[in-house]
C-alpha cells in the first residue's frame, strides 16, 4: 500500500492499463483532469468508438454506485453514473478509492472486482463532446478526501512499463475513417500494435528524447506531454510552437494557435496514447468534411 497525501501522485501500473487500447490524462475540458488528476480509459479502438465494454482498471470492493447529473446535451441523457471502488490493487492503487464515471453499473455494493472484470456498460452522457469515443473516467482519492466532488483527485503518473513511445509525424496522412465531427489519418503508424503505447511526438532538440503529446489542441485550454527527461519550457510540432510546459514538467498551456488541414482551419487535433493498430492522427472538424482517401497536411499556426 502506498502512503499518499493529496498532492502525491499515484503510479498506474501495466496491470491497471492492460484492459485498454487507449488512454488520455489531458484530452478533456473539465477541471477534474487538470494537472493529470484523472485518466480516461478507452477499451475500444479509435474506429470502434461505440464499444460498450467497461472493464475495471482496479481490484477491490465496490463501496457505492449512484446516479449523478450530467450537462444537458441534445444527443445524450442528463444523467451519468458514479462507481466508487475501495482498491487493494494493482500496485500503488491499494488503499485508495477509485472514482469511475460513464458506466451504467452491473455491480453492486460489496461486490469484489479484479482488473478486467466487467463493471457494466459504457454510456454516453452529456459530459461527452460529439467526437469523443466511449470511455471510463477514473480518478483516485485518499481516505481523507471527499470521493463525491468532481475535482480533487490525486495526480496520476505512468509507470515506466507503460510510458508511451513518441512517434515522429510530419503532419501528413491520408484519411482512412470519418465521422460527422472527425476524420482519422493513417499516420503516424503504430510500429508494433498491442505491445506498447505510443503517441504523437513533440519536436526534439536533438539531444533529448521528445515527449508524447496529449490533449485537445487547441479546443481544450491545455494538454500534457510525457517524457522520461525534462523537456524545454516550450513544446512544438514540426517547428510550430504549441504551448508552454508548467512547473510539473508535463502540463501544457496551449498558445493562441489554430490547427489547419490543407490550409483550412479546423477545430483541432485529438491527441492521446494508444496501442491498437488503428492508431493515427484524429482531426476534430465538425465544420469541414474530409473523404476517405483524401491526402491531408496538418499545420499549427499562431492566430
């Protein structure tokens, strides 16, 4: 069991992330994700956003389930569900309470769960933007913390075994999948699907490893960057400056920038970490249609 204060970070192990194809700490507009204090876990692949599987990331005993209000959206119900699990694993999760949203629970108070066990069915509540795929929202609280408040979870770190590998990407690709609000490119390509998590790599100065970018650029206020080394105070992609790195070494405040695709402004880039074969850059573009097979060049410009 780890002895955490409300400012320490809990490392997530390989066992905790084993049931998931993708994850993101920062790709959200909600304060609960600030400073990487919550993680969104995606069981399905990028092109299977409507999966309903909801595997547990933790081992422990269900403390409580309850229905909670969600922001009103025309495409989603005005309620969501909260599951609280008193954890005894894996690893440093022991002794903490997991706070899980976006799952219609099939578990009851007192039930015992292991990592990968079904918690119920994923739901699309009003917390979701229309381009967001189904996922579990997970945060961790110490025994001294209120488990019901939306914000206040302890920061989450990634164990070395699941630290994502940065992939070089020149901003180009061909559209391989589309939805009403997004398009997916065939690049960057995962070099060994299933074996490790990867993400779009920030620029490197040549002497240090580049970091993996995470977040909604720039449609959410900030994002994050994961690296095994200390990064410069600014992060960039293909020479285009993206934003400034906070004192914690990983949280990023985006500059006043716009993402363009073939010269046209779009809402932004959805940046995340994945280990599935369908990994590729995801363009958020509700106001610009792209066709499958269309070549695209992405750039980031200052306004």
